[in-house]
């Protein structure tokens, strides 16, 4: 008859889920912080100063807004990943607690 998984292995699995959730949340926080740093970095250069580089400058002006929206979008996805892992952790932990006695009785 097979041995039941040890308490340490179950705990390690739960800890890994929790760690992964926290790392995704950290990534979300870092992306949000980086996105906020793009605000206010729009270049304001006169046409006289830009000279021959008008086309390039007009395209460059779009970059801070684009970067902001992509980073905030990424932050939201990271937050969703964190939430999914946290929910998985909580469900797994609850099932382990609820079924511990019945599970141990099998062995």
C-alpha cells in the first residue's frame, strides 16, 4: 500500500503556491510603479528645435502613453495571475484541512 504524502510535502506545495502568488503581485506592483514614472515625460519641443526630425518627434510623442498603457495592462494581468494562484492555494489548503482525517484513514 502506498504511503500518504507527508505533511512537509503538502506544506511545501502550499508554500510554493503562496510564493508564486506573491511574486506575481510584486511584478504587478513594479509594473504599476514603472508605468507611473512614464507620466509627465512627454517631450515638449518646439517645431523650430525639432527641425528635420518632425516625423520622428511626432512618433516619439506617442511612446510615453503607449508604454503607460502596456505596463498598466501587464500589471493587471500579473494581478490576475496572483489572484488565481492565491485562490488555488486557499482552495487546496481548505481541501487538505477538510479531508485530512478521511485521507489518513485510508492508510
